[in-house]
C-alpha cells in the first residue's frame, strides 16, 4: 500500500512539473500511465493530502504536490555536482523558467611560487594570475607549503581553516548573475540578505527552502575549470528542466 501511494505521489510531482496545473485523478492516470483505476488514484491522493504531501486549491479542483513534498523531492533528486556546465543554455533556461542564477567560475590554475616581498607583501604566483596579501610570517610559511596545488584545492583549504584571505582568491572568479528580478519576489533587500549569506557561506546545504523559494547550490569541477552556482526560484519551478539544460540538453 505504502509503495503504491508513493508511486502516485511521484507521478503527481512529475506530472505537475510537466503541466503546471492541478491534476485530476483521470489526467494523472493517463499522463503517468499508472496501473490503477481513477477511483483508486483518487483514494491515494486523499491519503497524501492527510499526510500533508498533496493539496487542493479548492474541493472541486485537481491535486498538486505540497511544498513539503516538493522540498523532499528536490532534496532527493537534485545533484550537488555535475561534470558538464553549459552557460549559454543556463541563461536561456533561467529566463524561460523564471529562475535566478548566481554563477562563479575560475580557471583551476596551479600555484607555481610564493614570494616574500620585503616582509611587506606575500605574492602568490599562479599560472595565469597573481594574488597579493599582506605579509605574515606564519601565513607565508603555510602558503609556501601549498606550492604545486591547484586554486580549487587551495580555496577549499582556506575555507577549512577559515583563512580570511579567501576573498582575495575570490577575485580570480568570473561572476555572472541571471534574472536577478526573481530575488525581489523572495527577499525585501536581496543585496543585503541573499548575497551576504553567500559570502558568509550560510547556504551550506545543497537545498535550502525559505520565504517560499527553493535555493539550490550546484558545483561543477574539471581539471581546468571550476564552476559554482546558486539558483533561486519558486519551489514548483521545473529544476529538472534546468539540470537538463546545464548538461547541454541531456536528460538528467
């Protein structure tokens, strides 16, 4: 019984994402090709409503998954990392789906050398760029030991040991924001609240839900490039379609 109810919930979610409207038991049976009668599906939907996993806008309307069901679904199906990341497809898809995107990208350069400049500055010489820090003997010795590591690994070390100079490394990023107007539907002061959370790493989980919106973090790493993205949208937005576009159109 439980497995059957869960299969109906799963079908309801996928069908709702596809049609973007409340679903009747007959429509759900046909669209999801469920092996149950419409009356049985209706009974299962009532069970889901009692458990807070489905809802109706009014008595005679069709059903839709609840916010609770959607958050749990996204936590289960959305990946935290992917191998491919098509920026052009993301731009188009975010506009189409009303999704905000905040993307950081950098070339994963090797740290070639670390210099002490007259006990005033530390110069971190990467393959393509340089980072200049105020001199500190302990910091210099620490950074000197990191020679031969890549920027991605060094940044993770900075985060692990809470080294404040991580912001200097962030200057090597390229930043892209897409569809920023969406933030104003979620935050009254998006510049002060949302971006402050990003900088302080308060959004530590892959999936966060607050103020009616889903916040989704995704990372893509290859040998030569690392991309970190945060997406914000209504919890009923089709993030599956977004993931497909990120992968260059493949079905995720």
